[in-house]
């Protein structure tokens, strides 16, 4: 992990290495992710891109959130109204994800598909159907949603050919798994209810998958769209949704804004001293990302990981971080060399080191030098 300099000449971004998807958990782990690089303060800064996949730790699939009501009705409507407001998901889309989850829990309970996974897919496929305007009460967007451009880590367009609708399902997936949520008429890929249920059926694969298992979850989502950037963002988004839905209090607006900002930056390259595109750079270093994320939420942070550690309210090291907390690595008495932003379910989004992109992965690993968490929005 690249150690941050106190004075940072901005270096030209290295080519981002495509992080391999040989993951046994549904998430990526950075090689040597909590160790500082001995080359970090050198003049050359020419660390080569990562070319081998990192090891895969055993971690759970995305957190599921609070239990849904057993069936559609006022209770479900109230649930959807609350969490859709908290999470900035259109209520009509939230109901579609929830109803598909309820249907699948009755028909294929061993699959354990969750609304947080469907919502994570829907967010990163079409912004919950907003790509076609407002979703009407009939479940259809104001304008049909064609193929939405999807980029991968290296900037390559990887949109699936002829994918369409709010869940961006391909004709092949639709032909195999399509089902009308209402049971009346032919299923419609533009209808959020039909699309969510069809996506859920494809994820479960006739009961052949248990999505509570991390690798199975990862492979299931990859069966819809296997671009690593998409998978990273779905994983991070789903964990945010599930983490918030486990609480009885709404998230702080600044926290959610900072976390969403960080997720949107997944895929940008690590740049030493980088402040992101908004700062005139191709990407970020670790504290550049956290500074920009909270700056976007109206909270000013000091620029380096070490200074951030010394200036934000700290959380006892034995306590689990909360959504939006900064997670620090290093020795507080000498040097905090790395920082990420916690997105729930033991995962963080960070800009790891040279040759790698902003990504999501486990925030702890055996033998790390975790120093604790800080809470900018305390």
C-alpha cells in the first residue's frame, strides 16, 4: 500500500490494472493492502501494475438488511416508503425489489436472494429506472430504456448487446427466465416488477444457487453482467443498502452522500497526490478519495491519512466501524499511511496503491496494521 507523502507533487496516473475476478467471496482484496510501500516516497514512483489476482479471503456475501414483511400490503408499503426515502431509491422501484424478494423467498427459499442485491443491480444498471425518467404506477419508465453504456475499469465499454429495461437484462436472460410479476399478460422487460422478478429468477437459477454464500453470490451477479467494475459497484451499493436497512434510524445525510460519492469513483486509477477528476487529476490516492468524498458532503478533512486520523473523532479500535467511518492503517505515533471509507459488512472503498483502481474489499486481513476508525460526521 503506497504511503502518502506530506508534500505531494501529482504524478501521472499509472495504467490501471484490471483486478482479476478470481474471488472466493464476492469481493476483491488488494495484495499487501495494509502494508506501506518502501517506494512510496521515492522520486521514481514506477511500481508496475498488478498482474496476478490477489488471494481470496472467506467473507460473507452482502448483508441482507432487515426482514421484509411476509406479503405485499400496507406493511410493505410503509417499509418501502421509509427505506426508499432514507436510501434515495424511488419508492416504486423499491417495491419491485421487495416484492420479487418475497416471491422468491416463497418459491425458492434456499436461494436467499435479497432486495439489497436486486437494488444494487438496479442502481448500477439504470439508476433504479431513472435512465428512462420516472417509473409510473404501472411499473414502466416514462421512456423505454435501451442499452445503457457501461464501462469497465480500463474505460472499455462492456455493455451487453441489446440489454434493455431498468435491470438491463439481455435477450438471452430474458428468454430463459422471464416471468410476469402480476401473472397477467406477457412479461415486459421495461416493467420494473417483471424485470426485478426475472433478474431474481436468473440469480437463483431454479434453486441451483445459494446467494448467502459469497462466491456463489459473486458468480450469480456475474451471470447477469460480469464486468469487474459493475460487480464492485453492485457489491458496495448492496452493502450500503443492507447496512442502513438494519437500523431503526436514518443515515446521516453527509455520510450517505460521502459513501455514494466513493462508490461512484470505483474504477478510477490510483494517482499519488491525486484529487480526482474534479481536482484536475485522473484519479485519487487514498486520502484524496476520502477528502473528496466528505468534501462533496460539505465536511472538510485534512489532506493526508495521518492528519485525518489526528483530526476526526476516533472510534475505539475494538468497535466495529459504522457506515461512512474512515478506517485507518499504520502506527498513530509515527505514521498513519492509509485510509479507506467503510461501506458496511466489513468492507471499505479505497484507493489502494500504484497500478490499482479505486475498489471495494475487506477492510481487515490477518496481520494488518489497522489503527482504528474515525467518524467525520459524528
